[in-house]
C-alpha cells in the first residue's frame, strides 16, 4: 500500500521537480553539510525565482528535499526519499519506453 502511494507521488513529479532533484544529486548535495544554496540552485536549474520557490516548496512537503537550518543562506539537500524518487522515476520511464 505504501509503495503504491510512493509510486503515485513519483508519477506526479513535474519536469521541474525532477530537474531540482537531479541537480542536487549531481552536485552531491545529499547531506546538510553539503547543501546547495538557493541562488546556485536557481542558476543551475535556469528556472525563475518564483517557479523554483514553488518547486522547492512541493519537494520539501514530500520530504524529497530538506532545508539546511544552520546555514545563513537558504540551502537545500536531497533526502533518501528524493533519491528513491529519482530512481523510481527512471524505472517507470524505462517501463514506458519498452
């Protein structure tokens, strides 16, 4: 049952959601100490500030990313759920392609 719910959430991820998750993974921002500042995330994603804020809010609500609380700048890192979501999306896209 939980797996079905997780699959449903992953299927509903937007292109922007997946872009942010992929950037954090590629930049190895997977722990609080290696979190990525919002400004750098915006530059890498090439999204508008408003779209990025909306995307970050949605990913944070799903526990796919977490904010780094001890940082003076707004920074985020990828959680294990976020990594699983990326892997699941790749898996689901592979099934669609076949």
